[in-house]
């Protein structure tokens, strides 16, 4: 009889083991799942931040510098253009530069803007939200930023969208 | 003793795990740093463009606040009203000694956009300033911006 009791004790331990293993496994599964989710969020946020910083820098260059050379819009050979700026003075847009940028071939503009893996779409809107100029390709932007500027003394909004492009 | 017992080790392990989860969640929520940077740059550019377009010539337009109203149509207020709804702005202009002079915002109390209460409900608010001089007087202008 006493031998049978000791056998039951062994069975109880097995049940404990099964329950505790199930709890442990479910915790491990939950941990792996949440780790994957967190990793995806971090990667997505990191990519978004990369695009955002690139867009912020691009807007600074376009709206605060004249470009290199200063009168790049008059240049016949685009290979001599190393930087594009759209203003005559910081924040004040120049129509000549805007027209030249509008007519610039898309891939050439991407090269000068330093966009190796990104495509761009830009838009200039007047105070009544009507489009004055568009640049690049409208392909459903990954990120869009905007900045205020002046054109012929009027307040305008310059929008820049970036998206993934090989 | 049968069943599970919470030992000191388990309490310690659970506390550390909880701290790890909490700090990860906090870190994840703080990774959108670029958004504030964009808002700051937008604010500075807005003030610069407003000054260059003479929209900040509120002083010479005589837009003093009289009986809760401004007795003239200000270009600056028009500019603010035309801002995208996603960007909320609250402007205050002061005299050099710090006393209040002028205020304008695009806070709409009737809609869900740009509510003043948003600025105090955990929404990230950035502040930018510019000093303008008119008629020999100095007027610090402060802009508070947040996403609505």
C-alpha cells in the first residue's frame, strides 16, 4: 500500500511538469512574437526617420540656398550642376529657378539632389491652395513635409514627398 | 507546500522584466524625433516668411487689441487661417519689457482640429521665437506649434 502512494506522488510531479512546461512555452512564444513586433516597429520608425531627415535636409537646401553654381538655371550642361537651390535669398523663391527645376529631367534631378534610393514629388501651392508648380513623380509618397516660403511677395507652401525607388 | 510559491527571486525577475518592457515601450514612443525637428523648422520659416512679406507689420497697422477685438484686418491672421489644418499655431507678440501686445492662433474651438486643450494633453508642442524691430522698438514674437 505504501508503495502505491509513492507511485501517485510521481504522477503528480508529471502533471506539474506538463502545466509548468505549457506556461513556460506560452511565455516563450509570447516573448518571440512581441520581440518580432517591436523589431518591425523599430525598423519602420527608423526608415521613416531616415526619410524625414532626408526630406528636412532637402527642404533646407532647396529653400535656403541658391544652388551650385549660383545661377545653375542658366547652365547648358547639367553635369556642371552640383546642387539645386530654388531661392534668390533664403525663403524667397525665384521663378527662373523654379521653371528650370520643373524642366529638369527626373533622373538627372534625382542625381543632383542625392536621392539614390528615393523618388520625389514636389508641389508649390499658393495661398488659396492652388498648385503653381509640380516637380517629380506622384507615386503615393512615403513621407510628405511642407514649408512656407515667399513667391513674388506672396505666401506659398512648398510640399516635398519622398518614396522608395530603386 | 503545494502549488506555485512566489519567491524573492521570482519577484525580482518579474520586476526586472516589467522594467524592461516599460523602458522599451517608452523608447519606442520617443523615436519620432524628426517630427519635432520639422515643426521647429516650419516655425522658423513661417516667421521669416511672415516678416519678409510684411505680415508681421502689425505694429504699423495699428492692430491693438481693443475690447477683445482687433480693429483692422491683419495679413498675419489671414496667413495663420490658411495654414494646413494639421499644423496648429499660437502666436504671441510682446513689448520689449515682456508685457503682452498681440495674440493670434488658428485654434478652432468648434472642431476637433487644433484644440487648445491638445497642447496640454501630452501632445508635443515646440516653441520658436524671432525678434522683430519696428519704429525703433523691439518686439519678441513667440510661436507655439503642435500637430492637430
